[in-house]
């Protein structure tokens, strides 16, 4: 599944980039994230709870922040698995100064398998977009 979009943040790209590199901020901003623990440079172990229609379950996985180009872009790679399936995502976030704030454009791919995939592509797509929207709302609230 392809995911792409744009979000607006009311602070400078340097601050937005800094916040998106901070594991404490990421753990509060990623929907369902229960723990994010550093395991190496720009690599974290993650525990999260996913809810999709009538399915919910705990996931364990990792988040990696790669290809850093401060303060303009980086790539985020997320992998996780649990009893109800697995998820993998890989996307590039590009930060551009705009109207006194930051425009964040994102583009990537996500894969979901297992029981979660059985609920249908439309529901998965809607849930993914909602999670991305919540991520940026929570990130905006950090300032």
C-alpha cells in the first residue's frame, strides 16, 4: 500500500526535524506506542497496541531513522509483529519551510499481513491515514 501526503507544523524545519529525532517525542506521537527504547544509533525497539475494526493486539518491533539530511529529510523504517499479524513501513519525510512553519511531505510503502490483512484494504488504508494524522497532531502539540 502506498502512503503519501502533506502535514503542516507551526514551527521551523530545524525544530520539526529535532522533534522527529527525539525518542521521547516519537513515543508520545506514534499512535498506540507504549514504549520506545534506544537500541543503537537512530534505532529503537518499540512496543505498541494496534486496533483495527474488531481486531486489536500488541506488537513488538523496531523503528529506524535512516538517511538523515538535517533539517530537510530522513527516512523512517518501522517493522512490527504480533498475534494478529505484521506490519512493515518505509517512508521518506521531507521538511520545507513554508508560511513561517514547516510543510512535511511524506511518501512511502506499508505492508500488513496476517489476520489484520483480512479486514480489507479500504479499512487498512483509512486506519493508516488516521494514524498519520494523529501522529502530526501529537507532534504539533509538543511545542
